[in-house]
C-alpha cells in the first residue's frame, strides 16, 4: 500500500508467486488502478536467469502493453 502526500491518493497492489518447478517461478501482480503484470523467470544454468515479463493497462487504450525479456548471466 502506498500513500502519496502531495496528491493525497492511496494505491495498493496484490501479488502472488508460484514455483512451477525447482528452476521456474511465475509471479503475478494486480493493482487497484487496473494494471496487471506477469513475470516468468527460469534458471537455465546455476545463477543464470532468463526472464519474460508483461504488463497490461486496460485504462490506457492508446498506449501499447509492455513486454520485456531479460538475461542475467553470472560466472
């Protein structure tokens, strides 16, 4: 939960995290302004991660949804 003093607005998010298998995690987040976010993270080598994320805002019709791909490598 977040409270902004300059605009006197409150906002909150609720999320979940699920382990699909020992190497894969799925996370979701829903906020009170309608945004939905999903993240899927897979450890394909020890300490090396591939992440796919997406965010959708149904109130913003003209703006496209966000999609991201990240690769984190550790020796």
